[in-house]
């Protein structure tokens, strides 16, 4: 990451700002051999979109944009499968946001919850939708990329669990 007077550790968060400034975390959330349909997955992120240069700026990308990935933008977070949006949530610039994307398994005893992805926005289950074929989300090329735009983001935590965290 490029460190300057606009980016780095500020107020217990990683702040990233500027077109040439990115932080890349070498972690592939759903590798191609990951058994998503058996284990599930939970990805949590806590952040503040501080300033929006454009609502289309991708502040944080989790995963490979050719496969399953999450794009965090200044006013919304989106789960994509390739170019197709699967599910999204909205929020405001300047608010501290804690999101969780929970991929439920096909092994769940509750048949109505099988193969659903949930978005939990600041502790509230906001949306759920079937995510289709689990094998389509895997890719060995995806990392977590923060920044790279003129919008500003502060990241407090990123967590990934190799299971679907549910009320059970």
C-alpha cells in the first residue's frame, strides 16, 4: 500500500484514499475447491464510506470479479456472480456500517434456508436470495482489494468464517 498523508492507520482504522492507493489482502474468500454448498461461508466487514466521489466507485472488492465477488461502494454493497447482481443493500455515506454476507448450505435441516445468501446490515437481516450453483462462486484469483478511487473508506474489521453463522 502507498502510505501518504491521506492513507494509513487513522483512528483505529485503515483509511484508503486516492486513485493510485490500494491495499491488497492476499486472501481468497472462496477458492475454486472450497465446498460452499457443504460448509457455507460468512464474510463480515465493518467500515465507513467517508467521502463519495462517485456512487459507482468500488471502495472494497472481496473476491474475483469474473466469479463470485462482493463490491462495497459508497452507498451500497452488492454480491455479484460475474456481472450479474445477486443481492444488495444500501446505506449512507458517513455512517459506520457492519455488514455480513452469509451463504447458507444445502445441508441445512431447515429446507427453506437451503442455498440462500443473507445480507445482515448493522445486525438486521435485510435481504435473502437463492445464490444458485455454489461451484460458480469459486476462484483462485480473488483477493480483498481496498481503495483505488478518489472516494475515501475507513475499514475497521474484516472477518471470514468457513461456515454459515446463523441463529442455530
